[in-house]
C-alpha cells in the first residue's frame, strides 16, 4: 500500500485497500472491528477509513494473530486493558505447549501407521506411496474436529446466529433471577442473544475449547452483556460433585448445535438433566442436513452435502440429528417433550435471507469441509467444486432453498420420577 493510494491530506485507506494489503477479507476486517481489535473512522457518508494509527494497530494485531493469540486477547492487549499481560502470555504459552503435544501425538501415530504399512509394501511403488498419502491425510482428517476452530468457522457461526436469531430463539426467554446453563457455547454466537434477551437471568456458558471461550468472552464484553460467566468444561464431566456445576443447580439448560458433534448425545442429555432442578427445562436446537432441498436441484450439491454428513459421522457426530431430538429427549428421561420444526425458506423475494443463510451459513459450512473431503477420498475436487457452485446458484434471484432446524423443549422430572 502506498500513500498515493490515499484520497485525502491525512493518509487514510478504505477497508478494500486494507483487505488487499493484508490478505484478510473485508468480512474478517469487519469482524475484527466488531471484536474491538481495530476500529476505523467513518466518512460523512459512513464509509470506513483507516488512518496511520489504525494501520499500525492492525499491523500489531496481524502479528499477534500469527503468533496464535485469540481476537479477544489481541483486543485486550492492544487496548492495554489486559489486567495481567503476563498471565495472558502464560496462558498463550500453555496453549502452544498443548498444541505441540497434540502435534507430537499425531506425529507418533502417523509414524506407527507408516511403519506398519512399510512392513507389508514396497515403498518405492508409486501406488503404495499414494495409498500411504491417503493414510496420512485420513488420520489428519479424523484428528480434526469436523468444523475446526478456525477464524472462518467462527465468523460463520456468528453469521448463522444473526440470520437465524428470531427463528431459533423465538419462545426462549428466561425469567429474572433464573440460573441458566448453556452447554457448548462455542464462540458465543447464541450467548449474546441469550444474555440480551434474558437480562435478569444468570447464565453459565460452558465449552471444552479454551480458544472458543476467549472469543465468546470478548464478544459478550463487546456487546455490553454482564450476566454471563464462562467456564472451560466438558459436558461429559457433568455434574460435578458440588459447587456451581453440581447436580440440580440450574433452572434451565440451553443447547444449540452441540449434540450433532457428540458420539454419545444420549449420555450428554442425561448428564444435562442431572444439572436441572426438578421441573427445570432443557431447550435443544439442532439442524438436519437431510432436510435441505433446493432449486435448481443438483446431484453435485447433494454429493457435497453428503461429504459433510459422512465426515461428521466419522468424527462421531450426526449431521442429521434434528429428526432424533424427540426420541433422544424422551429416552434421556425428560417429560413433556415438545419438538417444533423451524423451517428456513429462502427465495429471491428475500435476498438478505438468501445471502445470510444460503451463502454465509449453509454453503460456507459445506465449503469448509473441502480439504478433508478430498483428502479422505470422499469426492473428486471438481465434483465438490461443482456442488458448491450449484449451492451458491440457489441463492440467486430465481433460486430457492429450504432447510429445517428442530427445537425441542422438555422438563426435568421430580427426583421421585427419575
Ligand atoms: C458448532 S459449535 C456450536 C456453538 C454454539 N452453541 C452456536 O450455536 O454457535 C459446537 C461447540 O461444542 C463444543 N463441544 C463439542 N464437544 C463438547 C463437549 N464434550 N463438551 C463441551 N463442549 C463441547 C465445541 O467446542 C464447539 O464450540
């Protein structure tokens, strides 16, 4: 970027110029702005302008991001409002060490697989080498959580939440003074809505990913919400023997897009039931990829969606769990189970929904599995790309897309009934 690209006496750059210079997309820069990392000035016409101070700040933010810091941590460090920078650095170091430990584990597993394979095959054979590549890629693929914890996925979760807020949260509002447990809060996409729609309730939002919790904390702070406490907890470790996460301590439990990732969703629901006082409620929201249909129809698009379903199954989850909510809740010992389908219907008459749901939510999610789907041999790259093109095609003026989420509400029985 050079100064002659600027258009005023005081040097300033547009968001597009910055995106080109940094390699970050305009959407990511806007997300960073929302997260309080770098806030541009605005022209009289409302356009974003970045001056020298903001560019310097962005430079430092990019460097911190490359070093692996979360956006929340970066915002706090840059604003010098991190109460304990040394503690932040220690946490970061611990995260890096955990990352290295996981990579070491993966390296050992791959080496063991290769040794076993070498014992049986001639490694100079090109076919064998290709098969070995597949072993490596497949192991890597299964190692990853199917949606990943990357910035792009975090952004997608926020896009998804803001597009679907009314559809999914309609009917969910918790009374003042009630205690609510949100399980699998991720980057806080639903937490913001829960916290703001039920300002008098006290939320405890848990997730097993420390990095996602960092993002969630920053997000909630930026939204000015103060009734949420975050905890790094695995749902399968609940209930705790006592304390704030002991049995029977909550009036309500809220779960969104968590069960689809679990290999034991039934057990998770039983454990969450134990967290509720008798008469407390659970609300569960899940999607079902089998419910997606669209115009123009496309076999390639269905194949690409099928890759996501298969990968999620290999990772132990179920991308079509929405249809199982009723039987799962009933079998987990809840009473008064009521499940309602929440249909997203997007056509050319509602371009904002077509953009928010078809492009930024659904297709972005399917697009995100390209690498593992191809690496795992589930689909040819060209076929996958054709499917993605066809999905984007359904967001055009004459396209139509339909998808069903399922929202279940149920009640924890009295102890005597359990
Ligand atoms: C798809 S995200 C959904 C996040 C959020 N509820 C939303 O609707 O945007 C699923 C989240 O569940 C978390 N998760 C997966 N398994 C978990 C477990 N056993 N205990 C706690 N959290 C878990 C993941 O870390 C991830 O953040």
